[in-house]
């Protein structure tokens, strides 16, 4: 996949992977899930008890704290 990528490109790809925010877990008793991340665009996939999947995209703007996203299953 990285055939032909020079050293600067490899460093860029490594840095990009390092800066990705990843989270997984379960909702709490109030139906909430919290995580900390950088500002930017996010994609979230939620799997309900019936294995129904819901996908949503959202943006965290710089200086917004906290951001609340509601996903209806």
C-alpha cells in the first residue's frame, strides 16, 4: 500500500495515525458515552441491542467544550 512513498510521506502518515482519536465502549446508565478528542471531523457507528447500526458524522469545532451529540436508535 505504501509503495513509492518517500520518507517525508511515511512520517506524515505515521503522524496522522498518531493523531487519530479512537474510542469504543458502552453507554452508561443514562444512555451516554463520553470520550475526549481533538477538534475536527468524526464518524461514529452505534450498534443497538438488536444489532441495528446507526452511523453519524459530526464536527468538533475548536473551543467547543463539551459537545453533545444525540443519536436516536
